[in-house]
C-alpha cells in the first residue's frame, strides 16, 4: 500500500487538501473518529474555524489520540486554523502561541508570494484568510517564513504549520515536504523540491 495521509475532516477545508495529496500519488483518508487515525503515515489539520474544530475534537474524543499520534513522531501539517489547533493553548503539541485573526478579521484576507526556508523553486503563493500569526515560540521552533516580521510558517521536528492556505493556490510543495517527512527522507536534501534549511 502507498503512503496514507489522514485529513481531519470534522469541519473546514479538508477536500482541497485531499486533492493535492492524491495528485502527489498518496492516499487521502478523512479522519472523523479516533479509529480513522490507525495506519496513517501523516496527518493534515486543515483550515476552518478553530472554535468549531475544538468542539468537534472534544465531541469525538480525538484530543488524546491526536496527541499520541503526533508524539509518536508521525508528521502533522496544520494550515491556518490547523496551526491554531496545534498550538500551546489547544492541542499543546507545537511550542507556539498562535494569535487568531491576527491580520484583522475580514479585510485582511490577502494573497502574497512568500519565501519559505528550505523550499526550492521560488516563492510560495500563499492565501491568507482571517489568518493567525505566531506571536510567541520556543527555542525548538524553526521559523520558515514571515510576513511583516511575524512568523507564518514554522517547523518543530515532525510538526509543520503554516498560517495560510497553500492548498487553495495549487501549491503542493509543503504537502511534498510532509510526504518526505513521512518517508523519513527529510534530512537528505534529495526529496521532491525540498531540503532542510539548517
Ligand atoms: N480565523 C479562523 C480561526 O480563528 C481561521 C481561519 C482559517 O482557517 N482560514 O480559527
């Protein structure tokens, strides 16, 4: 069987992620209950509304199994609300504080081309929708990209999080990075379009 990527599908933009995952030749499995986490090579936490996602995770009893999955080393990629879900105040996996709606509520939805450390092939076209930014982070967190000086892409070991939506811009390189992490190839430099910056 090929690489299986779980996508938290309680709420929010999980379908666009599934499309990219399939285009990269991996299987996309929607995750709604704890049993759906079995056998995953990596997990994506999509954008949406972190308040609603928090309630769904509680309702389904997904908090503990999600933490166990991430702590066992399975790569996890959070986008926008998914970044918020990974932070200190939510699942407590990523050593960051994500500030919700940091760019402002409605008017600060915007697109930007940003350099992401370690991604080859030019800037990433990033779609920001009522996006957070990282307002605080621990020493173990590597900042991969900033907008106006604020971290919007971070990595901490097997955890990757971005404040924007790469999946809405047809940007597949972060998903490629997730697949590379899942294959344990991240340190070698010879991965699809990615390398480590440190
Ligand atoms: N503003 C949302 C929140 O705070 C995140 C928006 C998004 O995921 N596009 O959860």
